[in-house]
């Protein structure tokens, strides 16, 4: 009997809404746009969170990157004119630095040395410009690279500077589209290198490459660091070409930062065991390198993970603010429901008086008006969910921003919309139930 009464009151509420369809739609707009905004904002936040986690994977966790600072002739001239002339000699970032770090910081897991050179890859008449990078196997393990085929460098190849290489996936596609590249040779600059492995595709974002010092491994070729120093270029040695370059510099010829690079290495990556040790390790590295470089600060230390975590914190704060702003529209929608329902009470005093005069209790009137407000909020919530998902997909298609609609965000926004209907429907429902039947009929 009680259930039948609830159903009857619910039907009455539905009939009242269907009588004023357009007004009910306008009333639910606040809920619709509020739910859609919450879902879209949370989807953008989830996408940003995923992107940052992927970036951390790309740079590797607990990594510290050391890069040389290379000044152009113009910058050196400006320093000289300002009276800040560098008088001390620095050997630059070198293999000796890497070895010294290994000896002093015994707790570090990996110290990876890298040297790069822009060159031309040639095979069977096909040419491709790219970077040849001198590394050790530590580099691949450091960034969790895997092979499609072949093997990493053997100890013999690393120690004896063998002319071997590991190529990126896009290099393999370009030169070996119809054959297995393992065991074949490819010309890199002036030397032929034997291919011993092919790396998996990484699809690194260009923006991340510049910001986080990540390499585009798909378009690069890797050779043992000793092979690079012996067969290509060793900036740590005094050579005739180096002396000529210095002479040209003194004569005032234009010189780029690359020509003025006296650093043997282009990058050093140090991996520590725990995140809590990063700051202390950075401090020790700074002192070690300054001592070895005769107090010349010609290097910079970057901690990509800390940069990403700071960015993650900023984005979380930004997304929280956006979520709060979006939630305000739900509050406004709830106030709209309350206002319309209060106006509806005044319009329907005769209906209320008639129902109460033929036996409807105050509870029945409350249930009828609560059914109306909850129905408006629930229907608005459902429409808002679909609209929010559609907006998220449109944002992803129209921009480079990745959006992820999670079930939690849908459930959260829908629950809030129902709560809004219940909370803001109570006052109009009570106002309707407090009407005097005699006054209403009069």
C-alpha cells in the first residue's frame, strides 16, 4: 500500500512536468551544463596526469641529467666586455667526470655517458639525416629501452671500439623495409657500422624532447661510446682542426656554439636508487664537477622528475580550481530548480488544496514535489553526462590535449546532480505541504 502511494505521487509529479515540458527543460539546463563541465574538466585533468606519468617513464625515474654549457663567441665577447672574463681553464664534461662520479658516489645505480653528432645515414642510395649517438648499454637500461630484434652491445664490442650500431625503429623502416637489418651494414658519416640490434618504437613527443632533454630514439643510431671517440670525434683531444678553429676564433671569424664546444661529452645521466636521495646527490655532483672543472661553472644539472612533479602539482591545482568553478554551475542549477519549484507552488495552490481536501497528506505533497525536483536533476544529469563526454571528445579532436573520461568522474557528477535535486527540492516541497486547503480552494 505504501509503495503504491509512492508510485502514485511520483506519477503526479511526472504529469506536472510533462504539462510544462519547456519550463522543465530550462530548469534542468543548469544541471546539464554543470555536470558536463565537471566531466570535461576532470577528463582534461586525467589526460594531463597520464601525459606526465608517460613523460616520467620516458626520462626514467630518479635520473639526474648533466649537460654542458656551450658559449658562443658573441657570448664570450660580452662577458669579456662586462669584465667577467673566464681566466681558469676547464677540461669540460668528459669521460673522466663519469669515472670520477662512479668512484665517489658508490650508491648511484648507473652513470651513462653520451656523445652525439648530426650526420648522414646512407645505404643502397637512400639518404637520411639524423643523429649518431655514442652510448653504453647503461643508456638503454636507464631509459628502459627494449629491442625488436638483435642484441645490445657485447662487452667485447664496447671495450674494443668495434664498428657496430643499434638503430631506431624509423631508421629500420626507412632502410630495411623488406629485409632483416641484423648483420647488415649502414654508412654513418665516413664509417660503415654493422647493425646488431633494432630498438622498439617509442613515439616521443617533440615538446617533451626539448623540455626534458629526451632523444628521438626512433630516428637515431647508437654506437659504443669508445667507437664514437675513436672513429668519429673526440673533442677532448687537441687536434689540428681544433687549433685552426681556435685561430679563426681569435681572428674574429663567426663561430657557432657547436664549433666552440670543447666538452668531450654531450650529456651525463646519473641514476640514484631513491627519490629522497636526489637533492643530496645533486649537491655532491655540483661540488665534484666544480672541483674537476677548476671552479668554472660550464655545466648545468637538471632533474627531469622534479620538474615533472612540479608541473603535475601545478596542473592538479589548476584542475581543482576548474572543477570548483564547474561545480558552481551545479549549485546555480540547484538554485534554479528551487526557484522554479517555489514559483510552481504558488501557481498550483488550487491543485494542492484539491489534493489535500480529498485525502492527500502533507507527506504525499512533499513526495510529489520532491519527485519533480529529483526528476529534473536526474534527467539533467543524464543529459549532462553525454554532453560532457561529447565535449571531451571534441576537445581531444580539435586540440592536442588528451582527455580521459573516467567512470569515477561520471559517477561523482551524477551523484552530485541527484543530491542537488534532493537538497534544493526540500524547501519548495515543504512550502507546498504547509498550504492550508481551505485557503488554497478559496
